[in-house]
C-alpha cells in the first residue's frame, strides 16, 4: 500500500450525515437501513461530532446490556433525545492533504473505526479501515506482476 498517497484516494465521499437536532429514531433508522456504523453530525457541512452505532446502543441499553443484546428498541430514549445529546464532540480528524499513512497511524494508536476528513471545518469525506483495505487491494492490482 502506498502510504504516501493522499487520503482522498481512499476516503469515502457522499457521507450520510444528520443535524444536531435529528431525533434518535431517525439515527436508528439510518443505521439499520443503510447498514452503516458511524454518522457524522453536521450543521451546513461543519462537523460538530460523530455518533457510532455503539453510542446509540449505550444510550438505549447502557454499556453492559449493549454487549449482551444486539437490538435497538427503547422508544422513549429514541423519541425524546437528539443527535447532539449522544454525539462525541471531540473527534479525531484528518485533512484531505493528509496521507494514507497518517490514517494508518491514527487507527493503529486509537480505538477509532472511522475518521472524518475535514477541510476548513467542512466535512469532505470519511475513512475507515475497510476503505484502507479496499485501497490496498485496488493499488496492488495496478502494480504489474513480474514472473521470474
């Protein structure tokens, strides 16, 4: 994998986001319908925070029950809270000029599973370990194989 390539070559764009006042019923629906694990919370593309599926499960069931049961169903805790109530505000970020190697280091040293890519406070993409694996596979196919 070319760790000196810009993160823009591996990141996903067209990211599904929610606003800070989005009801958690909608957040739950997005997680289930779109089969995603992280949703950035934005206000006019400005990144305010992130919600992971685990954050939502912790909110509904608490940390211990979250690990023991997989469902998301507590109606009151979904209808009476918004994205801003459970989002993580201090989020590790990359810039589009950062390199693939920067993302690898962030993943290696933290428990992150998604890193937003932000330019001038605006969300431009997101990178996950799966994005890096796909980039690695794609770039290895471009390298001509020499037979000896």
